[in-house]
């Protein structure tokens, strides 16, 4: 997990090492406004994901490096 390069989002990386398709459930910090799968350059790939409570589930394929961007509203100061 790390902060996104060009936004107030968080980036999560996961690697499927067992050679099996599966679903990955992420528990994210409170306040998430959206999420999307990205490529390794943090560019969106596909449709926005649904966050239920503080969790979201994403399919992962054999030996895939999955990158997920979770968006947060910028703090008003």
C-alpha cells in the first residue's frame, strides 16, 4: 500500500502466487469515495468498483499483479 503519485488516493498491490483465479477482499480506511483497478502506472483500467462498508472484492487471475486505486475526498482546509 502507498499513496498515489498524483492524487489523494491510496494504491494497493496484490500478487496471486498460487496459480489460481480467486477473489481478493480489501478492507480500506474509512471515507473512501471510490475505487478502480489500475495498471502499474496508476492509470484506470475498467469500470469503478463497489465499496460496501469499508470492503471491496476484486477478481484476481493466476500470477497477476493487481493494482487497485482507492479514492478519498481532499480535506477542506
